[in-house]
């Protein structure tokens, strides 16, 4: 009964990045990034399984990257929603240890255990959730999570699965560049065209938006989910490894610990080059020293083609949006890689506008996610985001040709209805293959799912009419429903996703996460229950000072005091069920008291009105 | 016609894009699931917004808008719609094709053919505009027939351009 006195659950915004992750929330009408227990806003997206079996996330795990490279993973976002065939290139460059049983879903080996990419991402999300709960002093169960705009259906689903495994209700997946525009859009211009250039650790996105009186309408989006700062690091790393091989006559590329140390050192040099003309890579290994100066000129020559690769999507995006560079009023830069001066000047030349850099490019996406969380929970008013689907949706027709049913850059939610029939007399099922992409042949597109319309009543060929409705929801995720157009009845079907986890697998992982009492989760639930307990105990303390308390009978007061004592006795235990049960009991017993208080409050309020 | 009803406007081929946009923004604010406080309303809101978005996509672009109206009036606007091609159109297209091929091979000055093609497109779009107003005034079925013919020609030309892959060089 006392819950009415308190706010709804807080909705947080999460940037689940390739390199770093952040959580933010709305504080007094403005988005703010939440600082973690280690004093850092950025949680490195690194997860390690210690030899003792503990999961370590963030800054502490980054050290493990060097000490236990075979038990530690970074840049897991690159594996989200992908099949084993997609990641052959990454496996060459990254120390990912893929477990043998990785057919439809990749499994990463950390020491003696294996995890899917959504499970690993869930560990990161759980850390962010913990940071937010500690800071907000309230349970956090709902979140908005950002994804690269160019993420396909499978990658989006994998991200949502990660949220669910982490015990979060994912209210919305928001595209990262759109989130950045939201963060910048606060208190800004009423009308205009904005381009958002987002070069992160692993992905590149470009989005062009139209701003109109609080409505953020995405006109077009483009990108490359395999382009980012990681690629630059890998180039520098390769050069350093080659140098070392010729200088020391020693190939370190297979030594995980050495590669990770060297990677850290080249990243330092790369970051320094954004602020100074020359930087040095310093690397020490078993008493030997490697030292190399890199000038900005050399660095720029090295990354020229990577920067150039971002320009094609930018031009295509302007074309799709139907705008010329002159029409673009503002350019926003997002992602750590946009600190590189060469990237900035390329953007400036292309869009003929000086880009915005007021907000920290590492934080702007999380800030925008918090704004969207505010929109969804009602605390931010008058703003609305209208996003698009980045890739066309199609179905495979005769000869493997794709028939597009929802075109890319369609505003979401978007839908299409298609009719299907049989080709042979008495046929009772129809198999449909759904793909995503721009190519004409299904084999060149991304397979999303196959579904089997089954139990069709046997009829002459062409007679049955089954209407299938394809709905891309506001998260950019496809939902399929089917009905028999003649009977109007729902049509039964089997859906087989091509990549990623099936619904059953996700459920199993959520159960697993709950049952196997990952201690973090256990602790989080106890913390949540204690926060609840604090609320009700505080409310009762307050109530004792009111007239309503005095109006209770002695026996009622004794019962309440007894229930309070019961709650206090389980409060410091580790069984959250016991705490929750005591809270419920106390709630039940204080129902009469709460009603009395409400009545008193109403009477007082009425008395205050001068008629 | 459903898509015009969504925008609360009478069916018309000549539409003011600014007015349509204004209506789209106002309806988005009214229907969008993100602005519903009650989670139970959201599925319904999502459905309504999907229809609004589909309608806006179809009506915003004049060609798609015409195709929507044609389809509603029983015209076949799929690829089959281009089957009954009058011989003079074939001839015209043949010439254009030749020109674009020469242009690709670099045997002709590339500006000439392009100017001709874009002139043709402009001419077609002018014709469409006239026919759109004509249909709006009287809703004559013959007008739609004429529009279908013009759209076929237009599709031929744009397909040729796409095939010659010149659109990126312009």
C-alpha cells in the first residue's frame, strides 16, 4: 500500500559499445552518465573468467587481458548475431577462442566454460545495472539499449537477448547515431537537417535526420558493421609485430600475452597522435625493448583508406535522404575514432560544415539513450524519435530472386502484407525464406529466417490464400504473423531463425542465469529487496508520527510492530525471497493504516481549500 | 482509399508535400507507441503507427502515390504492367539504350545523351503533373489509363539509367 508514495522504476539508457559501455539516466531533466564503483564512467567491454570461476567485468578485466588472455574476451559486439562463417576474419585478428559446437550460434571459450555472445554482453549489462542501482539507490529493471544503426535483425535480437539474460526489460533498442542526435537536440534548434557521423570501436554509422519541433525524423541511414577503431589498432599492431620479428627474429603473433600488451601500447600511441604530431610505441617483453616513433603523417597514410571507406556510405546516405551537403545544417561526431584529426577534416570537407564536438564523443550515445528512456517513461515531454530500418526486407521467390517487401530507410514501425498460395494440388505447407539486404539474389543477402506455413487444408493448387503480415517494430526487429484469408483464422507456422538463439534457448539462458545463482545476480536481487524494505520501513516510521497511527487499536499496532521486527530479522540475510515475503506481509497488515492515512490526507487537503 | 483516410484528406494525385508532412507529424504525435503511458495501449499504437508510416511512404512520393491510386482502381502496376508496350515506345527506348551504351563505351560525348535523357524525364514529369490535376478535377478512369502509360515510359527510362549505371556519374 505504501508503494504509491514512490516513483516508478527508473529506466536507464545503456550504450553497449564494442570497446566501452556506459549507463546514463535523467537527473533533474538532463541526461547524466553514471559513475561506476571504480570512479570511472566508462566500463571497458571486457569480460574475464578468473581461474577461481569468478566473472570479472570492466577495468579489472582489462588487466586480465594481459594476464589471462585465454580466459578473457573483448570486442564481443563484433560477434553478436553472427554465424561462424561471418567471423573467420575476426578470428584471425582477435584472440577469440571459438568452441567447437558453434554451428548456428557462436560459443566463445573462456577457460573451461563456453558462453554465447549475448551471455557475455549480459555480464557487461549486469555490471552497468549494478553501477546504476548503487548510484540511484533504487532497483533498475528497465533499460533502453543502443545498437549501431546498421545492425541487422539477428544482431538486434542478440542485443535484446543480452538484456533479457541480464534481467532487464529492454523497452527499446535505439540506433546509436539517432541517440546522439537526441543528446545534442536538447534545447537546440527547432528546424534543420542534421548528419550524425559515428565511427566507434567496431562499427561505422551515418544517419541524416530532419528536426522539426521536437520530432527527430531519420531520413536515411547507412553504414558498415565491420569498420572502426579496432581496424586501425590491428594495422598498427601488424606493423609493430613485423618490426619485432625482423629486429628480434621472434614471431610474437601467436603469444596472446605479448600481443595484448603490444595492442595496449599501440593504442596509447594512436590516442596520443590525436593531440600531438609524433608518438612513440614502447613495448617491453622479457627484458627486450621495442621502440618506434610514429609521425602523424605516417599514421594518416596508414589509415587513409579506412577513413575513405566511411565516405561512400555518407554519400549514399545523402542520396537516399534526398539532401545535398549544402542543405545539412549541423554535423555531429560520435565515437572515440572521431577524435582523429584526419577523420574530422574528412567530415568537414564532405559535409562542408564544422562538426559539433561539444559533447564527449564517448558519452553522447549513452546520454541520448537516457533521453529516449525519459521519453518512454514520460519524464521527457514533447520529443519523439522516428527512426528507419537500415536494410530492405525481402522474400525469396522462384529462382532465388528476392522480392523486396519493405524497403530500406522506411520509417519504423513499418509493415507489409503478402499473400501466399500453393503450387500443387493438395499441398499442405508452404515454406518461405525471409532475407535482409539490398542484393537481388537471396544467396547474396542476409538470411533472417525460414517459416513453414503448415496444416493448410488440402485444396486445388492456387486456392488457399494465406496472408502473412511482416511488421518491423520500433526496435527494428521483424515480427511475422499469418492468417488464412478465407477463414480469417490464425495460420499455424514454424519459424526457424537462421542465426542466433531460438526463443527456447534464450529462455533457457535466462533460467540458467537465475538458477545457477550467478552471485552477482543473487546480490543484486538481495539489494533490490533491501531497497524495497527500506522504503516501507521509512514509510512506517513516518506513519507513526501521524494521527492515523494513534487511531489504530493496540492489537493492530502490535501486529505491525511484530511484522516490522520480522522484516528486520531477515533484512541482513542473503535470501531475497525471505525479505520479499516479509515486505508483502507487512504491506498486507498495514493496509488499514495506509487507508486511514489517505483519508486523513484527503480531509486535510479539503480543509485547506477556501470555499 | 485507406491511405488517404489515414491522413483525413480526399483522394488526390496532386498533393502539397508540406501539408502532408505537417499531417504526418501531427498524427505521429497522436498515435506513436512511445508517447503512450499505458503499456497495454502500445501494441495497438504500434499497429496504427505502422499503417500511418506505410501510408506516408506511399503518398509522399508522387510516383508511388500514383501507383497506389492505379492499383486501387484495378490497374496492374507490377512488372507485368509493362508487358503491353506500344511499338513507338520500344523504338524510342531502343534509341535511348544505344545512346547510353555509346556513352558508357566513351564513344560519344557523355553530356549529350544525358541531357537528352533528363529532358525526356522532365517532359514526362510535366505530363504527369498535368494528368494528376486532370484526375483530381473529375476522377475520370481514362485519365488513370493515360497516367499508367506515362508511368510505364518513365519506368523504362529509369530502368535504362539504372542499367547504364550513369546515375552515379551525374
